[in-house]
């Protein structure tokens, strides 16, 4: 991630991150939003999976990335956290 950020600085590119939680293999939730609505999952003609409407947050440093992915308050969705105890978490970089 640090290398990606270093490459983005000279060209003033913005790196954006999304974070999501997959529960029971078919329910996906946006961890950056503080609501409990599911994110629509769609497959394209090439068989690739897309999460429609996933929130994106800009990051400028490795510290911001670490805070976002490892314990940030932004990832605290109280409804999901209180009702579910396990799942798979993922992140995307744009």
C-alpha cells in the first residue's frame, strides 16, 4: 500500500478505499456506512462480481489506510456488529 501511495503522489492521483463485510456468503454490507442496508451484488458478462453503491474514502498516507482498515471508528456499523459475530471482511482500492 505504501508503494501505491508513493506512486500516486507525483501525479496527484487520489487513492480511494472501500471496505465491506460478507455474511453467510450472500449478504454484503458497507462498513463505511452507518446503516444496515445490504449492498447489491451483481455479476457482469465476464463473470466478475461488482458491489454496487459501495462507499469510498480517500486516503493520503499509510497511517490513514491503517486506521481505516485496522480499527477505525469509521468501520463501526453498530447494527451489523451487534447482530453478527462472524463474516469475511474485504477492501478495494481505486
